[in-house]
C-alpha cells in the first residue's frame, strides 16, 4: 500500500469514528468515535483549544504551538472527551480537573494527528490508548506528507462551459488519486502566451457562493472576478478562476458552521476558530500553484486583497507580476468580518 493511500484511509477512518495509530500514538477521535464503555486515561487536544480551556499553562514552554497531552483526575469517557473538544458545550459541561500535561514523545506524530483531523473536517481532539492497537488504521507523518504532495494532482477532464459572465468559458477538473476533493479551474477567454492572465484563487464557500450568504463577501467576490475576467477576454486577454475545494479556509463546512455559531455569540472569525482548536488559515495554496502549472500559465496578475496568497504562490514558484485589488462594499452582516480580515488577518482593505 502506498504512503498516500494509508493517509487517505486514516482520514476516512476519522470521518467514520474509527481509531488511527500515528507512528504508535493510538488515537480515537473524540467527536466521531463510538463504542460501549470506552474510556481513556489521556486526551490529545490542540494548543489553541488548550488555551481556550484556560490550560495554557499546560503547554510545553519549548513548543508553545504543539498539541497538548492531558491526563485528568478521572478517565475520559466519550461524553467528557466531546465536551473538551466542542466549544458549544463549554457552558453546559463544567471541566472536571485537575489536569496534568504529559510529555509527548513524538511531537511530529501529534502534529500530524491534528492535521489529519482538520482534513477529515472533525474537531482536533482524541482519546489516547482507548481501543486495541489491532483495530487502528496505521499512518505516519511521512504518509501525510505523501498525501499532500501536489505532484499527485492532475487534469481529469475539461469541457466548454458558457457562463453568465462570458460564453468563452472552459472548465477544467483536477483530481488526485487518494484525495476526494476535486478542484476546478474556469478559464475565461483564449489562453495565449502573449497575455498575462488575470487569476483569482477562490476557496469554496457553499453558504456564500450557492445560498448568497451575507455573512461573508465570497459570492460577490466570485461574481466580480468572473466579470473582470470577461472584460479581459473582450480585450483579447484571458482570466483563470481556480475554485479550490477548501471550505472555511480549510477547516471544512461543519467546522465553519460551528465557527458561525460562535460568531453569533460575539466572537470574531479568528477567535471562533481558536475556540474550536483550529487554525485561522489552513488553505493549501501549493495546490493552486500546481493547477496553474498544469494549465501552462506563466506569470500571472493575481486578484486578491490578501498578501499571504501572493507570498504563498511565490514560494511555490509562481511569478505574480501584479496584485489586483478586489474589494467590494460591506453590508451590515459582514462589516465586522471584513474588519477582522483587515485588522487581524492582514488583508489590504480600506
């Protein structure tokens, strides 16, 4: 079995509530795990979640961003584990300490477990040593690295696709052998080496793109990008919209909706993700760079307000000749969201 396939099976196991063994670290997902009478003496949680639970002093001073391995006064059952993992239960399930942080022999394995949980779209919290090793899907950090290798991505299909912004559209689908996410590109206009394309990296947003949510600016940004690319095509140039299957900046749809619930309680987008134990930015822009390479694009003009995207593409070997501002008016529902982008995430917004 290939390394990437082992990682894919581990991700699938977490979604189904089955356990994994990351280089000998035996873990059962707190959110999806099931079974009668399961308990464990320890839990593994993210450093962000530990800070939310006021357990920051339990973090390793030498590795403050590392996951935290907790031992409780009593063993953790699944109900207690889920209460530690899910901020929706913070007010209804009081913590039953004291807690003691134990040393993690393999920090790389613990970090890989957090990343596997994020990719699976579940909360990053695990019971440790709660089920027999023989029932666990084995995986290693090297397996995860192989799974995330963008060289595995290739073009699967392409077709002419007229859209409301322009009839000169072509859709190209990309697929990796072990990753169920299928990214797509929409090319507006005719590709030519004589023109530097106008490119937009757009991360999937079901609520904004499909349902017209007013809580973000994703839907209007998508429409405005396609309109701008149609103008480029009318002048003889072309545009490329990369639609990346990385919902919620990489934390997944369900966790994004959990973050929405926390925002309704008054937390901004950054603090909401932190309370969930998840990163504020978890998108993989190397995937976008690989897609551009497969499309044969050279230097690009990038539509973005986020300088991190420019830096990430440059690090992946893409030459960005111009950053094209892509700001749209706020509405009463997304004004704070946009302010947070500007003030806490570094977006260049007026």
